[in-house]
């Protein structure tokens, strides 16, 4: 898999590349995966405009109140300090700024100045202090700086998702969907759209980018099979960066293309896709799905709720219940009893199966 690195170029992704697991690369299937599943389910259900606001406060200059989406205690190295001595303080974030505060100092990072977010990559200078981190790159007075925030995995992952959301939600993008279906180039016009991140998808809102059913288009992140940043000749002799995403949609491999005026946002969106892909893939890495269980997953994916799944698969209800219980234990469906839905991890396995068939 390919995505943009911090310099905007492509990087081949595979297995454990790039995202370190706290605790020395242990398997994430089990307690860590379950904790993440619960966390991300809560994240998915949050409303971007209302439920994210935990409280309000006035900033130090007496400006109007801002909604606070994050407020927790953490250890951090702020502002590119050369001492690399972590301090303990409060991490606060609104839709406009990130603030790292101790009793003696305060570092303020405008959300609009952030150019990179790297999750789980513990810099060598601070690896003795932190097990799991998010590193935030930002610009201050035309100088690039970084800050590293460390803590337990669940807290850092939750904060990171909200930080990606704060940087990217509401951005304007030019979207071509679908640009390709299989290997066939489509004559689809490029359309302007809003961009909204969920854990499970990137949605295109407030525009005319429509999915196969006529609803606003989205990319199911569990269906992504490949993506890359490519250069393409634009208007007036300029070169545009295009994020090309191949994903499975209704059993077909579809390519969607996204362009934004801001290169930093293109880079951060690539980071986000790569991060979520890694999380989903690592959660299924140790799961061995048998042929019968895979049939159930494909059946759930491909049929409507009212279809008799036992009859479709030619099994009795008891056999189906056993398979559903096994799939639920592995975190691939939302419940052991019907009606059930596939989790992102379950959809990932089904989409890999479709991709193998398409190839």
C-alpha cells in the first residue's frame, strides 16, 4: 500500500511499516484491539458539531468562548525543545487551537498551522520516556516546530482521531468519483465537495459527489486496497497533487481521486488513511477465518437484513448461531445474535476476498 510521507512522496506500506505498537510490537489482537474497538465505536457515534463539545472556556485574551473538544493530563515535549525533557501538564484543544499548558509555560498551536500528525512513532530522543505518542508538526513564525505528546494508547489514539478531525473536517476538496471502475477510466467530472472524517469512512458532503445509490459518496476505509499521491499537470502550468484511492465498492474495485489546494492537508489526509488502514489490518492480523465463517461474512455483507441467512447458506439455525458467535468473539461482527452488522475489521476481510477475486 502507498501513501504520502511527510515530504509528500509515496511510501510503500506493508504489515507493520511505520506505526509502532507500544510495548515492543506485541500483537494488537486481544485486549488492545478490543479497547480500540470500543473507543472507535464511541468516536463513530459522536456528532462533529454538538457532542464533541465537552465544555466551554474563555481564552486568555478575553475573546469569545470556544468549545473544548479535548482536555486531559499528559506528558509532553512542547515547541521543539532541544532539552527533550518531558513535562506534565494539560492538553486542551478547541476547533481553532491546541494548547499545552503547565504551571509555568503555555504553548499554543493554531490548528491551521499543523502540517503533520504522526501517531505511534516515538522519536528516539524521547523513547525512554514514552510508550505511545503523537507527534504534531506545525509552523510558527515561518519556522517548523514539533511537539510530542505521550500517554496510554487509548488516550493518545482518541486524541489523535479528534486532532485529525479538527484539521480536516470542513475542508474543500475536488473529487472525481468514480475515476475508474476496475481498469476502465470513467468520464466522471471533477466536483467540489466538503470533506468529513469518520473512523469508518471519508465522506464527501455538501456537493454533488454521489455514490452508486444516489446518496453522498464516501470511501469505506475498511475497503481501501491501495492509495498513492500522484502528480498531475494542472492549469497555468502548475502541478497538482492527487490522492488516488482504490477501494472495493459493491464487489468492484473503484478508484476515487481527491485534490485539495493545501498540500499540508493532502499530506495529513494521507496520514489518516494510512493510520486507519494499519489499525484495521493489525486487528485482523492474527485472526484465522475458516471457510464457513467467511461464507457468513460474505452473506452478511451482500444481503439485506430481511434475507434468511441460514436458508441462503443452506445451514440450520444452530450451525449459523455457532458461526456468528465465533465471528463475534473475533470482533468481526457487532453482535452474536441477529440482526448484526460487520465491523470495519469484518468488512476488511470481505473486501480482501473480493479483491482477490477481482485480481
